[in-house]
């Protein structure tokens, strides 16, 4: 999986949780959790979706990197 594919996967998974997410207003390094008002349960749901779709184990230590679109895409591209 390359970076662009990983980014598309992250955006798709976020859209399933927040259907009206507008990624034109969220920069690559913006904390999308705050911007989209995701609570901790929503975030854990997102992590689970990403883990299932990529086959990558995502631990609590990875959560800081998963907090931005760029960080999440880079992490997934590295591991997939």
C-alpha cells in the first residue's frame, strides 16, 4: 500500500464514522479528531476499522501518529 492509498483508506474510514466530514477543511497535519469532534469511542472504532482493512496491528502507542491524516497515512503505508 502506498501513501495515497493509505490516505484514501483513512478518509474512507473516517467518512463511515462522520458521513459529512469535509476533508477540504482539514489539513494534512490538522488534528482531525478535534476538527471533526470525534470522541474516544469513535476514534477506537476508526482504529479498529483501519487495523481490519490493512491487517496491521495498531497499538495505543500508535495513537498519536493516527491523529492526523498525514500521520495515519504514513504509518499505514509503512506497515502495510
